[in-house]
C-alpha cells in the first residue's frame, strides 16, 4: 500500500476545498432563458426573410391573401421539424373537397391530397433560386411561431 506525501495530501485537500467552494457558487434552480437579444436577432432575420420572400403572397402580417393562406394558425403548435418539412417539400396544407361516391373513394382522395406533393416539391416559389432562405428556414419558423403565439394572446 502506498502512502501519499504530506505535500500531496495538502494539495489534494486544497483542491477538494476549492472545488467545494466553487460548487457552492454555482447557480441553483432553473437556468435562465436565452438573452432576449439572441431571440430578437433570430426572429429579426426570420422576419427579414419573410418580408423579402413570403409577404408578397402570404401578406405583410402572414395572415394570408387571395394568393396564399394565413400562416399563423398553421404554424401554431407545429414543430420546427414539421414546418421545415412542409415548407421545403411544399406539401399541400389544405385538402380539396371531394365528390367521392363512397367513403373508400373519399379516403383515397384524402390520402392523395395529403401524400401528393405539388408539381415542384423542392421549394416555395419565391425561394426557388435563393439559398439564403433555405438555410434560414429555422429562423423563419421562429419568427412565424412568435407571431402565431402573439396572435393567440
């Protein structure tokens, strides 16, 4: 069995005391939210992308126009992953009414409407040649999500 020298014992004891003291300085409880500046900067970029690329069709306030739907109720409660999938793949978010003769035919029409991508499944029309929008879809989501939450109050 080896024994520690007195210098090593003192050094080890000092380290234990210092780590205990530093541990006592650690913040207890729930961690603070991200600084508002970070959230504001993130949503500001999303707002800029929206105003530049989406507002023409979806309206300045994202509440829709004759050309495109109101985005706020669609984004409310939607995850960022689902939003990204819906936007980048351009799946239809609305299902057309059907005059199906049977419930089975109606179900097939419903599935066709949900699973069938639009003719160009890769991008929204305004984004077709702009990679900055594709890379900023997360910020766009955070902006629209913040607007949807604000609209629900």
